[in-house]
C-alpha cells in the first residue's frame, strides 16, 4: 500500500539541512564537511531529486558506521595540466569530492576556456545536476558524468550485470529565461526511483525493469531478480559503456565487474569515478549574445504547437524548476515511509527528529 493516502508532511530546505548536518556530526563528521554535504542534499530535495536527497541519509550513515567512508579525507589533485586535473577523493563522501572537482574545473576554465576534471576514490554524490549547475554562476556551461554505484544493467543482448545507470547532466546559461538543465540516467529509470517505490509501497511502471527472462518486473521489492532497461535499447547501453569508460576507466576508478554495489555492501571502498567539464562561454563568443541566443531557442521550443495528448512542450529541467518553486513556497513533501526511516535513524544515533 502506498503512503500517499494522507497529505505528506512538508519541511523547509533549512530544516532538512539542519537535520542532515546533525546526523553527520553525530557519527563523527566535522561540522564544516557535514554542513556542506547537507546543503547539497537539501538542495537536491528542493529541486525535486527526491531519490538523491535526505532519502539517502540512512545508507550514508550506515556506510560511515561500517567503516566504508573516510571522515577525515585529504581530497587532492593527483595529476594536472593547464586544462585538466585528476583528483584523488581519498574515499570521502562524494559531495565533497565533486564540489572540489567543480571548483577546480571552474578556476581552470577561467584561464584555459575549457577544463576537464575527473575523480577516483569518490563516492555517491547525489543528483548529477548539482555539479553541472555550479559553473552557471560564472557564465560557464557545465557537463557532468558519473559511474553509477551499482550495476543494474547488462550490455544490450547480454545478461551479465556489467553496466550501470551512468548519468549525465548538462547546464547551459540563458539571459532572461531559466538555464537549460538536463539530468538523465542512461536507463529508463534511475535505481533510486526503484528504491523509493519500494519504500512507498508502490509498484513500478511497466518498462522500468524486466526479469531475467525478459518479462516486465513491476514489484520494486523483487528488483534483485531483474535489471533496469536502457533508454533507446542499444543506444542507452552504448552510452552507459562510453560514460563508464570516461568516468571510470580513464580516472582509474571502478567500472564493470569492479563496481561495488553500495546498496548491499557498506564496508568496501567503492572507488567511484566521476568527471566534470566547465566551458567558459566567453572563450567562444560574447556571453550576452550567447545567452540571448539561448533565450530565443528556449522561446521557440516553448511556442511549438503540441501533439495530441500534450498540453505544452517542456524543456529539460523545467519540471524540476516548477517543483523547486512549489517546495520553496510550500515546503518539501515527505512521505510516511521516509519519515519513519529518518525517525529510526535519529533514535539510533541520538539526535532529535524533525518536528
């Protein structure tokens, strides 16, 4: 049964951020790191990425408790040239590693025009759009790719779980219109959505997963009996492979059979790989002219006549932006299943639960 029969509780981003910070501090993380991760997790929830926000707090805390995460990391540049860097995340929480990588890419792009920064020995870092959007404040385009933290996808036509959701995000600035922000997995659904469906007592739509005989799988509690489906069939499988080679293999990070399923193993170092590219628009053309051209394209797309069954044409990131406006005004919704999981966590680590 779904927990959506009653109106969900709603919390401000500040309330979630405070709770997350207190939780991390309670298990030994420094206040500064805890606050930085909490701000990013709460921002994920505010943006509607509810499978990557506070929902992930219990497994993060469990990983810390079982020794699978370094609470005192030395995140550092291991290799670099003018337009690139390779970062050793030292098994830190992924939010810290990727914030460091994004900041490094932005600073390098100011000098070189384009900068690529990859990471190894990182961890799960939340939704991809968090980092792709960071260059926007500097009139830059952001591109982010990660290796998923569990293999739920076989190569097209195969059965061995060698690939993952391997997401990509891109953020492109505009002038008067909102930025265009794409955030997508290479599978029809991210595995976080499967886990959320299980927590809510909901069934999955047909088309998310199939069992090992190729039949539709709709019970999220039986997800281990099947695998996710790639977007576009062999095209999605191919993208997952390429992104894994770039974010994993090129960075000296885990890919293929070396990927650790962080949903089941909380002790083993995941060696997660990610990369971010920052592109300074000014290196290519006048920034204002570019942003106004983006505005023109956005308005043309929004003005496109719709096909039957569609009320409007939506741009990448538009649904998330609308959720952010709603959640900012009315609070971030929290279902009973998630509330119960957080209450249990609060009791276990000795902190006060959300009101």
